């Protein structure tokens, strides 16, 4: 239960400093729902590639991570090259760096 509360508190802090964009104004290199994100956990040196999705679409086997999960919440809004310190499950503080942000759905629309 405390893990859910930690994520909620972290999300509330992020929302308090969030900027609101129209779809056509959202930075192309920023993480949003539907983004494929290539990242590095600078604490463990592990690299990953995930897709940020709505909670109902999350699927660990397909590397689809909910925007409401600790990792999804940490990455949302970050741009290429940016890092964030984030509290992961188990009270593990980590630093995550975004290496690349892809928007496959936007590319299909073009």
C-alpha cells in the first residue's frame, strides 16, 4: 500500500510543476503516452526500451509500461538527454536518463 501512496505523492508533485500543451505544441522529443522510450538507469547502468501506455494497455511481456507506474511516471514529460532522480519500488532511489524518444503513432499519421 505504501508503494501506491509513494507513486501517488510523486505524481502529485510532478503535476504541480507540469505545463499543459496543445497536441500540436507538445515538444517532439518529450515523452508522452504512446512514446517508445530508450533510457539508461544510471544507478545500475542498465538500458531499457519501453512504450508508455494507459494503465489498461500495460503488458510487461511486451514492454508496455503504464504511465501511472513508477517508471512511467518518472519518464513522462522528459526530453532526450534529460535525467531525473526517482524513487522506485523498494525505496530505491535511481537516476534515469532518456536516450531517445520515438512517437510511432505520430509517424504513421504523416
